[in-house]
């Protein structure tokens, strides 16, 4: 292709405006690295009269997203609308036309990624999605290309900036969850309806994408066990600190004997772990490969310009492929690995209990743990001379089903007022 490569944007909100600004500000550099000019040709939005963060040249805006996909001057379609429909239909139509598609849409990829990659392969098109996970951090291409010689053993990530900001606030200032969330909302780091972030669904979409790439399978987001952060209390954070742990919302994926363990939940990690130092809205992904060993990718996981940086890099790759002729084939899933039910996964656990302060309480609880094969690594007692007091246990590794059975029995003990919290613990078993 000799002429400039034409780009069509579907959506010009936070990320779309970031992409348009980068294309304008760095046009010369982008042309040099993409083998020729890359030009914005059409931009579809819902409301063409709304003020935009980026200066979109007059005449490019349209209210009709199909006009972007169908425009013969648009060579690369960039989907930044979000959600499943109409994004899925628009991406599909662009791929059917053989056009490379760049998207940052984790939800459509987590729900329909395998189907879209297969469609891309059938039509000799290419589907790129570096911006879909962890915004500006390069992680998709490293998994697809740079680490391709490895058997990836595990991925552990802080891939939701909102929850990391909230947990950092709770840890630093001792405030409760609701206060830290309100602070995040006031600063624009949390949505008015924060449930997708706070309940872990956003991270579940992203880990489904990463696990699918790393383990070459199609992970269904419905199979990702997901637990949010709203039950974490300042007391849990304080007790964790005494035990040498920091709490993070972790997304975890591991391959174990032909099955995948994929989950999102609050997790205590040792203060010495590199992920413990990842604060505020920053994201990080910790990857272990059999050849490369341990790697960590760190940076801004959201925002118009950071995410735009990843999206524009994908656009440039699409432009280079178009200039070389042919769009290349998108890799699809090679294997079909089942996901382990969470009850069968093995972890260490932090368990906090409110109990009456009476002789024999510890023995009664330890007995119930023991009857279900749960062995205790450490115990701390809080609030002597108060009633009830807090007892905090950290277990050795145990299958989750056994822990749940032990807790069901402990909950029935008359000395136990209630089970406070149960939080998984990562890191070596002492
Ligand atoms: N925000 C981030 O930091 C970030 C980071 C990584 C990935 N992402 C992903 O990037 C995508 C875009 O996110 P965003 O934050 O940029 O969203 P956003 O600010 O809500 O922007 C969405 C854009 O899509 C347009 N739009 C919505 N429905 C449309 C339709 N039916 N036809 C045409 N245009 C339509 C909107 O038009 P109007 O402007 O007229 O309303 C708006 O310009 C999402 O998939 C998101 O998950 C976002």
C-alpha cells in the first residue's frame, strides 16, 4: 500500500480522544515507524455535538458507526466503544471485510475473543488488543511474541487500578472501604457505579484474556472465580501487616496438571513480594515462565493517553502489515484446558474469627481445623480482656473444600460469635 493508511475510530471518549491526540501530536514519528503516514479518516460517536477532549478535524465525526466500518478509505478499524453490542457486530463486520481491527474492549474479548479470532483467521484479517488489559502496559504482545518460547507457569496481576487505589488508601490511612471508595470517586478513579471494579468483574475479563493467551486456550469468563474487596476491613489490613502481608486484589492464572486455576480475589502477599509495592492506580503483572523465570510489567493501567499509547502501537503494526501486503493471521486457541472449580484449588488462608475469651476456645477451634486436615501456620489473638476477642489464623496450604468444611463446623461452635473474614494468602508455605 503506497497511500497513507486510513484509520477509523469507533468511539471518541477517554481512549478514543487519547488515540486521536497521539496520532496528531506524534504524526511524524508514527509515519517514520509505520513505514508511511497514518491518517484519521472517520470517527463515530453517539452524540456528534458533544465537546471532545481531542481536536477532531471537521467533517470526520459521524453518528453512524457502520459508516466507519464500510468506508473504503478506512483501512484499520479501531473499536473504542466498549461493551458487547454493537462492538461485537462492528468488529465482526470489519474482519469479514478483511480489515485489521484494533480494540481495547476487554469485555467483548473475554466473552467472544475465540470467535472473533477465528473470524479474523478465516478472513485473513488481524485482531489486536494490547490496550484491553492493563492500559499502557505492554502485556499482550509479550505473551503472544516475546515469551513465545516459554511454557508460562503462572500469571499474577494487579489489573484493576480502582481497587488498588482503594486498598492502598485503606492500608495507608486506616480508613474503611466505603470512605476509601468515596475518595477514589471524588478523584475520578472510581465510577459512580463502581461494582464492575469493586466486585472484581473487570479484573476477571482481563485475566480471562491473559490466561487464554498464556495457556493457548479459550478461558470463559464465567469460569473465572471472582470475589471483590468490599468485605475487607481496616482490622484485616492491620492484622495482615502484623503478619508481614499486604492485601491486593489479585488476578491469578496457573496451569496445573492439564487444568487451569483462574481466579480473582483479595489476597495477602508477603510485603517483600514485588507486587506488594504496586500502589494507587498503578497496575502490574508478574509472569513466571520456564525459561525466562520471573518478570514484572508495571505501569499505568488506564487513562486516555496510556491506553492510547497501546492502541496506536497496534494501529502502527496494522499499518506496517498492510504496507507489506496481507494482514497476517491471528493466532487462535490451540488447546482446550478445563478450569478447575475453586473448591479444588489449593491455597493458604487467613481466617479471622470473633470468639468469646474463655479457656479452651483455641483448642476447640484447632480441633475443628484438624478434623478437616487444615493445619495452622500461625495464630494471633487481639483484644485481651474484651469480649468478644479477635483470633486470627494463617493456615498451611489446603484444598479450599477442606477449609470450607472446617469453617462450617467452626461457625457452629458456641464460643464462636462469627467468622470475620477469609482471605487467601500467596507466597511460600512456611
Ligand atoms: N478508560 C480507560 O482508561 C480504558 C483503559 C483500557 C481499556 N479501556 C476500554 O476502552 C473502551 C473505551 O473506553 P472509554 O473509557 O474510552 O469509554 P468512553 O469514554 O465511555 O467512550 C465511549 C465512546 O464510544 C462512543 N459510543 C458509545 N456507543 C456508541 C455507538 N453505539 N455508536 C457510536 N459511538 C458510540 C461514545 O460516544 P459519545 O462520546 O458521543 O458518548 C464515546 O465517544 C472500553 O472497551 C474500555 O473498557 C478503557
